[in-house]
C-alpha cells in the first residue's frame, strides 16, 4: 500500500479480512515517532473472532500495518500477513 491519509483511518472504522471475516473495530494506531510510519493498528476484536493467533496488548489485537491491503468504507487486511 503506497499512501494512506490519516483522515481515512477514522477510529471506530470496521476492520475486515480479505475473506470477509469481520475482525473488529479500529481503536487506535501505533506510529514510529522518528519517521512517522504507522506500525500497527490497535483493533478491538469482535467477540466471535478467534484472536488467538494475533499479537495482543490489553484488550486489543495488534494488526501490522503492512497487512493492510485497502482502506475504503472498511479497512481490509490479509489475515495471513497479520498473524504471529
């Protein structure tokens, strides 16, 4: 993904996988301070989503920004790239 404007990463935006699985809701982002690069999306997982294969912090799962394939009405991620 080449560029994403911050205004497109609205908090409370739904995060979905390329296969249509609803992963959860964007709660926050983790940014590298020195370069300003987005590292992770902090997602509040849907209760039905199995988050056992994902990196966790408190009640959130951390989705590497490198796994994002599109940002439109939803944030679309590749689950295989997001797993630990």
